[in-house]
């Protein structure tokens, strides 16, 4: 037994117990050509770490099913919980090279910049949330690598694995592209000498874990500047004309039928649609969503009603629970409240500290861009309600036994913080209203008019995406 390696193992294991106690998520990435030593180094590390909170993630060339989702979907899905360690055998870097080499979605990624930006932003968001990402690139003398492959081919029980190597990314292409992608954050390990490679891996791991523990509570707070209100004067503006009751039924049915047609067109073109609803309590979000989906094909849409996060969700990056339910291509996701809770209720109620909710504006814009860059439509609706109208609706709910379940003590507490919620929603709209994922502020004092306005807007934006039609 190599005594030095054994001491390094013990030290690394001790440090990961500490990162587990502190709740620091650790992501260890292994990249390298086939038969370079990745498997052996990965297994060495797996045997050292505690299996209770260590997980192995193997990345393969994306299947047709994978391609129905956003580029980084599998990696959002597999983010480690706080204090857990994920070991990635090939990663989003190999995923990027797969897309490039196999001309996957080439019409969207002509120069690969979209995916490179997605990777950079993904890692920056995780770093800001105290995720420690440790990246290893494994290389080996080519003669030694060919010896490994020959040994596998000679053994009937492992020959299949050597044959699989012939179908992965060609070695030279993989090496060239990885060299373009790697920066100073990578640790390059030569596996030609096994024990030296193991020592180097542990030394780097220990260095990064010690630094992560040391800086866990002292990372620089990233903020998003000062806020200048931009929507306050217009947010409660009444619609110029209310929809008349006798016109409403015919008008809404025609719009719903048109939206159903567009649902099939979106499916055929494999364009995902994301509808996000925010707004004051009792603004009519549920009723509005019901009219949007009333005539849709239920096999092609999903409604996600967001409530307080569960313990499992709190144990992950705050965007994780939303990323895991984003739609595949051609499908529709409707969010009744959303990731904007970070800058609304979590901000107002103090569930997120100032550093967290301030940097969330940029994170949310980046998160949404990951999907719109790949062709998704994201439309966001803020249903605005007059304070007196809200009080009227609260009282009506209390008096109707069929609607009493809709009014809770929390609703009344939130009303006491009306001005804080107004300020938070104004800033949210100001800082996250982008060309690719715009907000529509909907005056909702008159429910029927609000429903018609939202339906018209969805149809208009879908037609623009499908056919470039600018007028409805």
C-alpha cells in the first residue's frame, strides 16, 4: 500500500464530511478520451468518499428523447443537494462536443456560442450559490492508451467496451475541442503513471475543498445595482374598454379555438411554450389559466402550481425545482407562480437574504435565456389588482362557502405588506422584462377583460414565432 496515497484518501474523506456538514454541494467533473484512465480515477474517488452522499453521473451522447429538452436539462436535473457530491463521468463539456461533432441542432448553434454561453452562465450561477465545481482532464501517453484498448479487446468479457470506443467522438476532435474549452480552472492529470496521477487528483481535490470550506461564509455578494422604479405609474392603469358580457362568450371561444390550433402548430414545429403567471392575491390567476387551457389538448400541456418549497427543494439550488419541470419541445408549461418567488415572497418575507434576491434578477434572465436561445417562447403575465378590489374579493370569498378555501390567514398577512409587494413587483418587472421573455402587465380588476387580453397576447406571440406575423 502506498502510505502517501492512503493519507491523502483519509484527508479527502475528512474534508468531504465537513462539506457535507456545511451543506456545500460539490461537483467533480472527469473528462478525457476513452481509455485515458477516467474510469480508474473515478472509481478510486468513489471508493474513498461516503456513499450516503456521493453520486455517480455518467453522461452519454444525447438520445432523441434528450434532444427534446434544453441543452443542459440533464445537468439541471442532476444537481447535487446541499452537502452532496456528484461525480460526473463526462459532463456538459462532452455534451457540447457531442452537439458539435454530430451536427445536433446545427441550425440553432452554428458557431456553438449559445452552448458555450450556457455552460459559462450555468457554472457562474452554481458558483454564486456555493457549489464547488472541480474539473479534471485526464490524458495519457497514446502508446499506453492503445495497450489498455488492446487488453480489453483480447478479453471476451470486455471486448464490447473496446468496440464502443469506435463509436464515440473521434479522439483528435475531442482533444482539439477540449483544449479550446479548458481554462485555468481545469486540472490536467497525466495517467501514464498511475500512482502519480492518483496523488495529483487528491492533492487538487483537497486544495479545492479546503478553500471551499474556508470561503463558504465569506464569498463576495454579487448585487445588481440600485433600483429606479419604471412601472409604478402604469401598473394599475385601467383598460380603456371592458369586454361586454354579451360579447365575452363568443370572443373567448374563438380565441380558445385559435390557441388550440396553435398548440398543434407548436407541436409540429417542436417549439416549447412557457406561460408564467404572477400577481397579487385574488387577481384571478387561476381563472385566467383555466380559460387559457380550457380547449387545449391535455396531452400537450402541464400546469405547475407553485407553493412553498419542500425540504428536498430547499436543499437544492432555488432554480432546480423549476428547471426539472420545464417543457420538452412542442409542449406547453403553465406556471401558476414561478421562480419569481425569489424576488417577491422570498424577498419580502426574508426567506432569501439581500445578496440572494439581488443577484437573482440576472440569474433569472440567464435561466430564461437558456430556453429562449433554443427556440422556446416564454411569456410572463403580471395580473395587477387595485387594493380596494382585492379587499372586495377577499370578503366575497369569506362569504361564499364554496370559495372560503381560497382565503387564508396568509393572504391577509400579505395584504398588510401591500406596499412592499408593490415595490418588489415593480423592480422585478423592471429588471427582468427582456425582448425574448417579456412581461405583460395585465389590469385584472375586470376578470373577463384580463382573460381576453392574455389570450390575444399569447396568440399574437405564437403567430409571430411560427410565421413572423406581426399583427393580430
